[in-house]
């Protein structure tokens, strides 16, 4: 590997200094940092790290995710592969690991702790405690991914505790996932060695968890946006904070990544060194990542930016290899095989009918920019004895179609999707990745769902007249096409969804979390409507004397 030098204003995060310097790289390592008397316009600093992300949610395989993220100065990710694990188990996790190794990017995949996420839904695979140990020992994984089953921790579920003990016995970090958990339950959950949480959506909640010694990840993704609620933590608690996206849709990934957190934080007046320690240093130290921090002897993982306000990425380097140059990725696309697990038949309109037991239902209230939902009473219409969407009241039918064996679709109702016509459907549906669809009529729902079944995965829009699909043949949740092409197609189908009336910022991302049974408070799994606060199924039809939304 060639020897080269870069002259720039050096951002020294270990001494809180900025000074002109010449950085020399040899054989992929920082050979020297020499102060200079010259004046430079550009700045050199460590690369950014996404401290928690599901690569699969970009709808791109890891190699294509890398091509887009390096444009924004990202050099590494702490990536939980439990999306593909819920579809394909260990085969899926190893697919991600092996594909990620084919490009110059630092993917740190974790051992997925909750596959399936709960026993209340149908997934495609199971990952056991023995599987997790094998991933640590044979595949070299260095942390256990988010322990989503927080009730299992609190109530000492034997399967959950066995997984935690595997990680603890090997001194391996355990990621947390505890939305809204506070008080005695939070103390019990985090006492089991769980050290992070990316699910905080209230300042008070984050403060309480920080007091318990928990590292708080400030999340700003395509659907869940918690930066505004949590950014005031930065000045005092920066040593125990990291930045993450959790989920990024492909069109969003073209625009920004962790550099977005950094730019906003600096614009808010926060100390540049504190902000960059959050974005660059803290993940390396917490997870013990082999990512360089611009010290002599470190791997040459760094970025060159125009200034420390705009953070325009001029170049990104990983292990001394230039991987992005002036908004152009230098990582080549690779041809990758597809793997999948999809086994259900085309549906008929009658599969989405539900006999009315009154005109009042327990409806899911989707919240824009949040993964959490509310449970509210809603008024449906009744036609021929069946409950159907109330478009005027924005109470629309939602269905989850199991993809692994073809059981009868489950039916619910949802508010705030705002469709005036048609339907939108997705096989990117956390965490089991069954098909989830919201629509105006049963015919619209059938057409949108069948488009995904025909393609064995993807997202679709039925506009009432036409059906449009973005196929996702890898596990039914990712494309193996060029990232730019996928981003363009996703942007087009997103616009079509919005043309049907939805005002949601990211309707497909919001839709993808409506079947996630570990995020409060009301969700729909393939087996029925689920009350997350009680961790049990609940009735669809409500008492008719409730106040109606």
C-alpha cells in the first residue's frame, strides 16, 4: 500500500486542540502527525460511526450501504442484523458478515439476541443462546445486539437470561432496548449488564437511565426522530452519549447520515470537541472497535471536510484507502447472490374481510416520527356485516399477512395514515418481516399485498388504478441492485404513496413498525392485535360507549 500525506487543520480529539499538521499514512496506518507552520483551509478528523443501525432497513445489502454512507464520512457501523436473522437465522447473519467483508468499510455486526422478537408472532427462524455463543466464538462478533424482550429480562425468562449469561461470561457488551422503561423495572433491566439504550424518547427517561450508568444513543433515523427531545444532554453528558440512526431508508441515506447529527449539534452551539467525541470516539471505546482515531499507530480511518460548520465531506479514508471523493463513492458495486424464505399464496378479497361486532374498534394511532403508538377508540363503517375503513374519519384497515406458511391474515384498524385512496404494503415489517398493509378497500389491500407475494418481498403502492412495486429479493427485505437505483425507485414509490393522501413524512418506515410487538403501545402482529403495555393480545372491537377519535 502506498505512502501518502495530507496537509490540513488537524482536529485533535484527545487534547481538544486544532492546529495545522501534516498527517502521513503508510500501509494503512497513521505513521506520523507533524505540526506545521502553514495555513490550510480544510480539516482532518476521525470518521463518523453509527452506533446502532439495521443495515437491512436501508433496503440495501451491506456493500451498497457502505457505498452511500461513506459519502457522509461514515467509516464504521455497529449493526444489528436481526432483521435478516428473523427471516433466515444464522444463514442470514453470516450473509451480512460475508458481504460486508467484500468492501473497504468497517461493519461490526452483533449477535442478534431476540430472534424471534417475541413468541406472539410468526418469524422465519430462531437464534438460540448456543447460536449466539457460536457467533462470538466462530464469527468473531464482539457484542450482543439489542435485548428487545425487556419483559423477559424483568421477569427472568429462562431463555432470555441464558442469552445474557453467554455474553456476560465472555465480557461482551450487551445492547439495550427499553422504550419508556423507568423506575424499578428499568433498574432491574439494566442491572443485568445491559449497557446502552437507543429507544429514549423523553428527556426525563434518558436522565434516569444515565443515572443508572447507561449509555444513551441519540437516534435520528427515517422514522424515529429523537434528537430534538434529547440533544440538551450533550453539554453535561457527552461522555456517555453516542449518535445513531437505527433505520435509514435509501433516499435518506443519499442525503445524510451521522454527519447530520454532528452538523445540527454544532449549529446548536455545542462544543465541537464534545460533539465529535460523541460521533467518533465514544463508540470505539464502548465497543472496543478497531477503528482509528487519528493517533500515530491507529488504522487510517478519517475524513477531510471543508470546515467545521458545514462539514462537507471532501474525502473519506478507511484503512488508508480513499473510499469517497467529493460526493463520489470509490467503492465498487459487487454482484451478490440472493437468499430468501418466502412461502405464502396469493390472497383474495375475502381474506381481508372481518365480521363486525360493533362499529367501535381499538385502533392503533400512528405517530409521525415515532416508533411508539397510542391505542384509541375509532369508528369504522359496516358494509354487508363487515367492518371496513372509515376514510372520512381516517380509521383505515390494516392487515398483517404471514409470509412463512400462509395462515389467515390478521386485521386491525389504524389512524393517521390519511390515505384517501389505494393501499400501501411492505415486507419490511419489523421484526418478523411478514407483510403489513394499510388500505382504503379490501380490493386495494389485496392488490398491494399480492404484488409483494408475486415478487417474494418488497414494498408496493396500489393507487386504486395501478400497482407499483419495488422488489426486494434478498430475504424479502433488501435489493442487491445499485444503491443509487434503489434510492431512486424508493423515492418514486414514496411519492406515489403520498399522492394517495398520506401526510406521514416516511409512510413506509412508519408502516414497517406497526407490527413490532415490543414497542408500546398497540400493534398488530400476524396472530392478532397486541397490547404491548400488558404484553398480551387484546380485542379488536371496543365498548361502543368510549369517546371516539
